C-alpha cells in the first residue's frame, strides 16, 4: 500500500509539473542620466527608446542594467551598438552580469549628426552563448 501511495504521488507530481512551469525571464532597465526611462523584458514586443537631442547635454549617459536568471561575477559582457543595417559600430565592455553598462551619448549624437542615421540597435552580449536584442534607439531633433 505504501509503494502504491509513493507511486501515485510521484505520478501526480510529474503531471502537475508538466502544467506548471516555473521560469525566470531576462529583463533590463534603461536610464538616461540616472533617471529610469524604460523597462523591458524578453516578452516586450518591439522595444524602443526615443531620445530628443535638445534634451541632451555633452555629458549625457545612457545606462543599461541587465538581469538574467543565472548571474555570473566574472564573465565578459558587452553592449553592442549597431547601425540601422545591424553592423556593430562600437562596444561598451564590462564584466559580471549584474553590472551596469554606460554609454556616453555624445558619441552617438555626433554620429547621428554626421550620417543622418537616427536609428541604432543595442544588444547585450555575453560570449559565446548569450546574445540578446535590447531595444532600438532613435534620436529626434
């Protein structure tokens, strides 16, 4: 009888666990000059950040704080900034998944004024296996 109860309990556990899946998702916060401007996750459809260039100063910083379910302390990470054709323009390097990555917006605003390309695509990368599209960044005058 005891074996039967254990077997039934085990089968019920398997059945219930098939219907209820616990999972954590990656998400990220975006700050402009230390002020939270957006929050996104892997479930966000078409994440976008739009910044008005007159609101920026020469020292304006865009910060990305990325969270995932399995943090690491010493892994190499970087923020890839790409043009509208998805070519990497430059990278912001860091280490550890819980660290913020800071982008001086002057670099992108200067590029925007030279090329008239107002759209940039940002990715969070943790080589060799993690490559997450974060958002599309657009500047407006």
